[in-house]
């Protein structure tokens, strides 16, 4: 299902029911950009601790926004043997522009081209996107609405409102009491916005929202007073409805949090950062606080990238570069448990993905995440139980076998390969750091050093001293290749980095200690030779 603002409001009760009955939820998010073009000091690096990586990435999250969220809700089918039904949805989102809220965000050209290549519907994103806000924005707009300090702030909204008021005013001049007119094509929270403005501007009208649009009725002031105080349309109740509609997707986000279902993604770190920033609260400066918040929101996270990366080589599967290729391998005869794996069917109005592959459409990728999870979990369970299982596997059994991977989220290009959301992060298992000493090459830069090695392998480079650089790779074979190739190089000497031997801080400390020791020895000798 592809859902814009109008379809979303009608589908909300069904979505809530699906969540309650779900075993787990697959997630994928598309953004208007990934990383801003920061200075070299702000670019992520293999030298980064998780906290460094978080602070650098936080800036990009605040700059870009979410344009599409894909959710695939997986439920086991009662009475069927190891069979699941997947309800997959695409939610087109656009930040709430209401009252004082008018968000700013950027587009990254490469991201726009990428999404356009895969048929992304920018018209639906820009014109019919579901509004959303985080808790901090909600508090501001709630205070503004409930205290009556609400105004139309967007120039586009003002123009639209002016046209509507002019149209209604012209109609009022000729209308009789009891006559009514329809303002078509106005839906969602904008319909509440139009009604609020009309009621404030024109004391002799009343408005009602219907499927066809906003109905405007000419009434007497006495009847208007009665309608305003009617139990079904009290001012406070009506303003709460405005707020509920303006919150949009944030309402469903709270349902997702309250459901406490396992959340499954693939390389999902950026997704989690955006979920926190856009629907919960602005990202905190503290990395540990971010981890704690995410764990409270989603106690069970499973990153299929982390799971498959860990077992891929062990099972001798061919190398893959994206989620679609992972799914294809697990669905092929290369998977020894293919024939006994869970059967997955698509829900009503979600059959599109049964016939069509839609890579990088968020709903499709969310479906792939859930499917990969079930296939990998089944493969792991069969290895534990043996070739002749005693009973049909259940999802709780799949979760048990996946326990070592729960809350371990893959981290791209950092000092550690993954983040642990339910405890301290693990120590690095990256290859050792190399130190490069440059001779007879004055003024050499990090970029020039990178160029020297790029044909052989790729390293992250950090200057240590005027003539020394640290080299770090995420591949052990690259370290071995460089040590071998540059063993006898006349200008570039490469060796393993030893902190106590190569650190300038340690060298400085040792020099100071040696000077102090020398003076102490001299003082002792001079003092001992005195009469």
C-alpha cells in the first residue's frame, strides 16, 4: 500500500490492529540526503569511537529529512505450519507546516538522483506527504492552539486562506440563512486549519468536515453560539482534533513504540537516528543518552546486516553488496534450508511485491528485511536442532537462536563494527594500525599519502607528526599487502604502530622524565662530592 495524508488517516485503525497481532515489524527509510559535505575533520573515519561517529552523523540527521518510511508487519498465520503473512506499506512523509511549525531541510543531489532512478514519487512526497512532528514540536504547537495564540505563518498558506475567505465572503453576500457551500479538495489537518480561520474571521458561518471537503453553512449568531457549545463540537475537543491530525505519522509512531514488537532493519543505524530526531525528540548531545532512549523505545532490535555478515563466510555464500542480493541468495538453492524455510504470503492490498521487485522502495525493502530475518533464523535453528526437527519452529524459537544478534546494530566506517544498544559497546576487532614514516618528501599531505596507496588498497589516514601518518583499514589483507609491498621502500617506511613507541605524547613524556632524571642524577653526584 502507498499511503499519503488522506489514505493514512483512513487506514490508521487497520494499521493499529495489524501491529497488535504482529510477531515483528520490518523497517526501511528513505532520506533527502545521507551525509552533508563536511570538512575533513568532520568526516566519519575508521579512527572514530562510536561516540565520535555519533556526533559527526548527528549534524547530517538534523540537516536532512525523511521522505518515505516502509513498514512490513509480519504475523504468523494461526493453524498453518510455519507460515507468515506480511502487510507492507509505503508512507510518504512531509514535515508539518502548521502554525509556528515551518521546518527547514536540505536535498542532496546524489540522493535525489538515486531515488529518481528507482522511480520515487516526488509528487506524492511534496504534495500529499503525511505530516509529522517530534515531542518538542508537539508541545509548542499544542500550547499555541490551546491558548489561542495560533496564526497562519506560511506565505503559501496565507495565499490559500485568502482565496478561501474571499470565495466564502462573496457567497455569503447572496446566501440565505441555512444555505451551504462546499470547499472541495481540502483534507487532513489543513481542513481543520481552514475551518479555524473561517470561524475566527466570519461570525455568521459554521463549518463541518465531510468526505467531499469542508462544508460552510450560513447561520445566525444565536445558532452559532449553540453550535460552539454543543457537546460534540466543544472548542477544546475540536482543537484536540486539530492537534491529532497535525501530528500525522507521529500518532502511528507512538503506536509502534507502545506495541513493543521486535524492529528489524538492514544497516539500520541511520534509520534509528532519524526515528529519534523526527518522531521522538531532537538527538541529544550525549551518545549514551541516545542509546538509552532508543533501547527504551525499541527494546528488541535486529539488524539483518549484522546477522548475515557474521555467518556469510562461514556458510561459503557468494559475496553480496546489498539487501536484494542477500535475499536472492537465501531464496536460492545455495541455502541448504530453502525447502523447509517459512512460507511468506502477502496481505490484502499488498500483493504488489509478490509479482514485482521494487528495490529501494521503502515498503519493499522493509519486506525484504523481514523475509531475510525469517530465512536466516530458520537456517540457524536448523543447524542447532539438526536435519530432523522434532516440531515445526515458532517465532519465539527463532528469536532464541537470534539472541546473540539482538540489539547489535551494524556501524559503517567506525572504530568498531557494531553498536550494542543494550549494554557497553564491544572493543574493536579492526586490523592493527600502521604507521607511515615519510622521508625526502617535504610538505606531504594526507591526500597525497592516500593517492600513493589507493591503487593497492584503501586506508583512512591521520597525520601523527610532520613526517608520520597513521593508516587504518577494515581489511586484514590490505594491512598484509602494504607491509609486504613497502618493506624496503626508500621513501615510505611502513610498520605496525606501537603506542608506547610511536605516540608523540609518550615520547614527550619520556623526554621530560629523562631530563628530570638526568638533573636528579647530576644533583646527587654534585651533592655527594661536596666536602
